[in-house]
């Protein structure tokens, strides 16, 4: 039995995950559009990294593993090949494909693994180390082992991306050498588990989602009842572990068990079945100044920057929605913006937004830091809007801390996200059945729109779905404020 690098890494995360990947792969959850987008982004970053090694030759894997290994050996023996992309190696029933092998002038080799992350992560070490082990034991003289990751400090100046500045290359040779003895133990454990008649009995835990969410997550983590202790806000894993020794339900938590004020409050609402509203809520809502502008942004944050002044993973705002309510209980007016092509949307985005937000009145958002930071980023690259942006930022009213500090409903289930709060407090509003129902989907759908991946007949329906979703977010804020004002009346 052979295992690939990806399966080895899966086994480092969880041996049960490895077993199911090999023996019962059909039980895995299908990768969703978000996972596929991450994979595609990684592929694009990997292609960009090849520009650092001109003349490099890719090993075609379509002919099967044996052919790829043979071709890799040919290229290693050919001094005219300065670098090899996707070289294939096998040793000890472990198969790896190496992103980049660079030939040095002294005839030795430099192994470079490419990651689309913005920093070195702990789990990258096993990933790189298993490659180094297999490659060196295949007879390749490795001088160094490196990881190339995205450099967040790179500022795109327009034109072509400068790969030499886009990447930061970290030399991991010494760290990998220290890790190599551990790999022998890990590989023994993995092959021993794979030889078992059934998957090992391992309990769920943090490893189910770290470093990645396991594709078998639902098999080990059945849906919890609504009153489960894990649905307390910000409950620490150690507290859950202590409680789970005899308690599963929030209703059974002893009064003398140490909880934060917010957790104790949530506990009380679940036990009584009644929502809680703070006596301080009226004073918080009294800070609102009409007319009210309910605001929401949608953004994407691509690894490879697209427009001048952007850094890797900078947010690119492509859509906003505003509902304006002139006075209490007045029907709000809706305004909106959506970029629909691949040109830079930032100037039109901020210019049209400034035209709608007026000169006075509170601008209601949910999680102020997000909108405030996006506005600051726009002002940094479009300095003529800096003064106007500063005025807008001073008018922002964040509804999130008001909810967090002054409201709790048992249906929040420990979350203060808008998607949890809205159906609990305004049950007649829902995102169910919407073509676009969350911000992640909005970004993915918008990408397909502006990249021309949608046929002309579908463009209008996709644009409408995006506008409907963003508009639903701001209308949700309107209805939440109306609900809270009604409670405090």
C-alpha cells in the first residue's frame, strides 16, 4: 500500500481521517465551492512561483506515476534543466510530487514547497519534511529545503506581478533535519493503522478542524442539541471538557461553576427559555441620530493583487447596500452599488457611496471594524476621498456590541453573527432559499461574474442574486433596530 504526501499530512492531523481517506473515501463530504476556490487560488500562486525559476521543466503526470518518476529521473540527469516542477518520487511506499526542485551550480538541489498562505504555519513542517525524506532517500543530494509563501508587505504597482517580491522564501533545512527522526515514528503509526480491519476509535476534538476542517467531520461530530454546553458564547475547550465529565445540557450547569458574565446570562436564558434585554439597551439606542443609514459591504480578498496599491489578501470591495430610514417606523429607501466587470471598482464604489450617505445621521453597521477598515484602505489609495471617509467613519454606529452586551436569545446558540441573531429576534426574515445566502458565496459568485465564467443569459440573474443578498443584510439591520426599539418602548 502506498500513501501520498497529502495522505501522510492527513494522518498527522488524525489517523482516523487517514484511514477513511484510504479505505472509505466515498464517505467524505464533497468539497464545496469555497474549498475549490482555495485550491484554485493555490494553483495560481504555484504557477506564479515558477517565474522565479526560468527554464524550469514541468513533469507531466498524465501518464501515471511510474512514467512521472522516470521523467523526473531524466530531468535530474540532464544538466540543461535548471529546475523541475512537480517532480515525482517514491520511497518506502510514500509518493510525493515536489513543487520545485532547483539545480544549484555545485550540482546539488534546492527543494522549494510553495504555499499560498501569508506565513509559515506549524503544519507546513511535516509537509516539507516528508518531501525531503523521500527525495533524499531517492538519491537526490539536497542542499536546502525551503518554503515559499506569500509576502503580505508586497505592494502591487500595476502591470505584471513581481514574483521576486510577491514571495518570501524561508530556509527550513535545520528545522526539517530536526524533524526527520519523528517522521519514522509517524510513518510507522500510519501504516499500522492502515493495516487495521477498521478505523481507530479516536474521539473528536480540536484536530477535527485544525489545521483544516476534516472532510469526515460530520461522521465524528453529530449535530448537538440546542441546549448543549458548547453553545455557550466563547466557552473555552477546557471548560467544556470539565463540564462534559457529567453534564451535556446548559440547563444542568451548576450555579457555582465559573462562567463569564455573558456566559452566565446565556445560561439563564436557555434555562428559562426567555430572551434577555439589558436595562442599558434604551440608552444605547438613544445614541442613534436620524436619518439612519444602514450599511453593508461585500468584498473579496485575493492572494494575488489585481489593482495598483493592493497587497496580497487585501480586501477588494465590489458591492454595497444602504437602506435609509428618515425617522422611526418610516419605510426605508434602498440604494445599492455592484461592480459587474473586471475593471478596478474602488473609485466608483466610494464615489457612489459618498453620494448616498448624506451629511448627517448615524450609519448603522454590524461589526464596525470591517467597514471602517475598508474605508481606510480606500482613502489610502484614493486620497481625494480621505476627508469624506473620515467624516463617514465618525458617524458609524456598531450594532454588534449593542447586541452582545444588551441582548441574548436562547436561539443565538452562542453566536452573535447576524445570521444567528436575525432569525431569533426577527423570525419573519430569513436567508433560506436565497440564491446567494452568505458573504463567502457572494464573493465566489461575483468572481464568476467578472471573470466571464457566466454565459450572457445568466449575468442578470447573478447580479440580481448579489443585490438581493446585500440588500437583505441591510434590511436585516433595519428590522433589528426596529425590534429593539419596540422592546424598549
